[in-house]
C-alpha cells in the first residue's frame, strides 16, 4: 500500500502565512503610526515575502508537475492546478504592487491599505482553497518520494535564509515544532535552538515600537 505524505510542514507553513497576514493587516489598521514608514523598514514584511516566494516557487516547480502526472485524464482536477498557479501569480503581483508603492516618493496610506487588504484577502482565500481542494489530491496521488522531493526543493530555496525562516515558521507552533525540526540535520536543530530562535525572538518584526504619527 502506498504511504501517505506527511503534510505537517505544509500545515506549519500555512499557519505561519496566516499568522503574518493577520499581523500585516494589523499594521495598516493602526492609527498611531504611518503604515508606510512601518512597512518600509519591517523585517516581518521581508520575511513574509521570502516565505511566499520559497513556498510558491517550490510548489510550482516540484509539486504541481507531479500532481499533473498523477491526475492525467482527470480534466476537472487538472483545471484546479491551473487555478492554484493563477492564484500564486495574483498574489505575487500584489506583493510587487505593495513594494512599488513603498518605493515611490508619494503614496497615500489609503492606497497602501487597499493593496495590503487585497493581499491578505487573496492569500487567505488561496490557503483555504488549497487546503480544501488541492490537499485531498496530494494525499491521494503524491507518493512519499515525490513529497520528499518537494521538501528538498523547498529547503534548497530557503537556503541561506534558514536562520530567519525556520524560527519564523515555528513562531508560536507547539505540536508541529518537533516534527518539523526532525526533517533537518542535528547541526541545524542545534543552531535553531541556541542561536536562530533567540535572535528571532529579539526582533521587532512589524516595528511595534515605531515613532507615532506626527501629522500628515
């Protein structure tokens, strides 16, 4: 009997993306600081973008192609994969629009709020859509070997950002922590516990201590 892939890491990533989407929404909802100033310097924004790039590109390269092979002759399911990739593209475009707005000399906070609202709504909708419709297909079709390859591609794309992404991924996680860490070699686990996590916890990810607004 074919073993089912362990989706713990996927679940941890989705939980982390939801968590940061909520924090991003909180930034633009604040009235005590200028959200433009906050986001321009926010480590949390950079980590969210990095995680999205890693996760979506790994799915596009190593997960959806394997699913396509397994779903040959099932047009409705294959169409779902096209939708997944289109949702990735739409999210990427909004991320780029936010960065372009932040790089501009004159942007309104309302415009930035509209963009981040669109990003949060699109990301949360995509995660829900993937969990409800794509994950059942992954469980039914993807082999443990194919899932392991996806995990390898995912890890390779994290690469030198592991010192930030791993503690970011496990921020607030409890039951998933040991399972996720078990995927990594002991030197990485040791670095996570003794260096990476303490350094991450010391960060002000979304500039909660930002200087209050001084007027328009």
